[in-house]
C-alpha cells in the first residue's frame, strides 16, 4: 500500500495551496516547474510549508477537502504549529 501525504504550499503573495501526493518532493518540483496545478502557475516562488502522512488515498482526499474548506487563519495555525491537524484528521477516519 502506498502512503499518501497531505501538503500545503505557500505562494508568493501568501496564499496557501493544499494537495495530496505519494511523493511530495516530486509533486512540489512539478509545481515549481509550472507543470503541476494550474492554480500555482505564475504564483512562485513557492515554498513547501507543511507535509503530513495520512495513509490511504481515500483518507488523504477527505483530509484535503476538509483543509481546503478551512479559513486561511486556521490553515496558518496548521502550518505554523501543526495545530488542529490531528483533530481534523480524526474526523476523516470515521
């Protein structure tokens, strides 16, 4: 079973992009080369600011959806101190 990760990228103007991947470093390199997400194209320089192993793909997709719905302030708390991510992920596993 491949392990899936949730990751967050900070864009040049401070916006946060959330995604999932099995190889975050490879995916981040794609984003930096403008071959990844269309949202991130032209928004560099990019910085990988958060990475967390989730497990199965379906759980990673659920976690990604939950994080994307969060207000930016809560995403910043996750990025800055991992705050709230465990509680959020606890909701995913049900």
